[in-house]
């Protein structure tokens, strides 16, 4: 899979007499740790998968929530907390290391399934999703960053494909399992017992077996650094936020596409089960549809992540957003199981084209010394889409109905693809794009761009 690159572990000229083992970059060279992190991220995905089928139905049937805005409040809480947690996770990972943040995330996630099992009011469910947002922000962010660290630059798309495939494959499997458990044993407590197991195993593996990867990022920085453009200090938090969010064309285009992707995912999470239930489907069948979308999403990333390493990032992202929009419109226009199934499959395929590729764009452009923080900014915007989607879809559904809310989200998704097509440049070297804008001498079209100017300012 990933080609190995070996570098020495010492930083200074006068190092210790006994040098530590060499650090090697590449998936194959770090296969044991990489595979362990894939497994850990599957457990992270399972934590959110426990809610995908059951929680919207729990709000309607157990807590008797009539307003869609109120029913989607758990997604609003989840997204509003997860988004800034992503940013904090990236910044703290750069400063203190990846593993402590991963373990902290699992500790915060332990109470989530217990609160969902015992919740006497909907407020408890919202509180559980606040904790789940923190858990997901800390754990998923760090597993992403750690895999980028280990894989090195040549197989970054494949690494992200494997990471996201594991996470969303687990979302799908858990959504399917909880649908069957709820159909047979009721909406509580059986479906959430899976979450109890996921949290325990994830915490144990992260504490006992996962190793720190920050040294791999440092050594990649040594390999990539051009002395002529090396800053004496990295960008400040404010500079990095503005750069990733607005100033750098590829990074900012990725941020808006990620936000819209999760906007439509939040709508699918909160409204699709209710929309399908209005069509007369059983809980078990709704669970199957709820699992189809992340299943195709998860498995598809095994192909699309590696594909972006060959054909490039930009048009895979734009095409994926347009495919998502078409799938959402198909679901909104249909009233039967077969077209709904086709729509969820196409939605999963479009999301698979986009999700790992957006992360690969961040990895292409951001310098290794502040990559984790840039990933955090991107994930801040991306997962803010959950909150925006809950507010937008809930408000429109209350005013105009479920179908109108779904149609609106489809239109927003199509527009996001246009923004990518117009604003993003190709970031992957093998696909004909220049190197990341950090190396101005070998990337003339980007000379004078915001990254180059920032680096020159701090020299």
C-alpha cells in the first residue's frame, strides 16, 4: 500500500549516544499501528451509528415531539459542540500530542449510551449528544491526524479512504443492527447496549495499545521543508483559521464543501427516518435504509480515497456533491421503497467521492507542522454543517413539510459543487496540480498566494 520512507529520529546535531529507532513513513511501514487506528475509528463510528435509526423515532414515539425543529435539537446540539471540538482537538494535538486527546475523547464518550438508555426527558438525550459531539470531535479528529502522520504524503488519499471506510462502515453496521434490535426488543435499552461495548473497547485500546504519532509529522516536516521558505514560527491560531477558512482557495473551498456535505447528512440523519415512516415503512425497513447510505459511503471510500491519489481531488469532489444533490432530489420526489433505496445508495456513493478527498486536500496543502490545526479548522466548518442542517431542515419542515426541506437541502448541495468547480485548484501533484503552495519555487502559479506570503512574513 504506502511506500515506506525512512528518516532518523534525532532532531539536534548533538543527540544522545544511543539513537532511537528510525521513524518510517508509509502505511506498510506502520501497518500494525495503522490497522489498530482503523479499528479504533470503527468503534468511534459505532458510537454515532447507535443513534442513526433509533433516535428520531424515539423523539417522536417515546417523547412525543411534534415540531421537527425540536425533534432535530439533538443533532443541533451534536453539531454545535462537535464543530469547535474538532478545532480544539487539532490545536491541542499539535501542542500536546495525539494520544492524550484520543483517550480524553473516549472518557467523555463512556456516559453517552447510558444517558440514552435512562433518559426520562428529551433534555437528557440532548445532553447525551453534547457529550457525543465532544467524543466524536476528539476521537475522530485524532485518528484522522494520526493516520495522516503515519501514511506520509504518497498514500494520503488511501489512508483517508481506509479511515473513513472503517468509521462509516461501522455507522452502517450499527444502524442496521439497532434497527433490528429496536424492531424486536423496543427502542430502549437494547440498541444502545452496543454503544456501551464500543466505548469500553475503544477506551481500552486507545489507552493500552495506541502509540503517539506526532514524531512522524515532525520528520515529514523535515523532509518537506525548504530552507528558503521555512518560517521561524508557524502561523498563529487566528492566521491559520483565516487562511484555512477564507484566504487559501483550495482550503476554503474544501471547508464549504465539507460543511454542506454534513448539512445534508444531518438532514438525512434527522428527517429521513421520519419521512420513510410517513411512507408506511416498518422500523426494521427504516433501519435497512438508514444503513444503506453509510454502508455505500464507507465501502466506497476504499475506492475513492485511492482513486483521488491517481486522478486528483478537485473533480472527484465537485462530481460527488452533484451526485449527492441528485440523490437527495430523487428521495424527495419518491414515495416508495425502491426509489428511496436507490437514492440512499447514490447519496452514499456521492459522499464517498467527497469525504476522504476533502481530507486529502487539507493534507496536500497544509504544512506538516500545522497540519493538525488546519484539519481542526476544516472539521470545525464541516461538522458545523450538522447544526446548520438541523436548523435549516427543521425550520423548513415545520413551515412547508418534510419534502420541501429535503428539496432545499438538495439545491444547496448542488450549489456547493459549483463553488468547488470555480474556486478549488487541483492540489495533488500526480494529477497535474503543482505541489502544495508551501513550495513557491516549484509552484509558480501560486507564488504570492496567502500561504507563501504568510511564510515570508514570519521568516
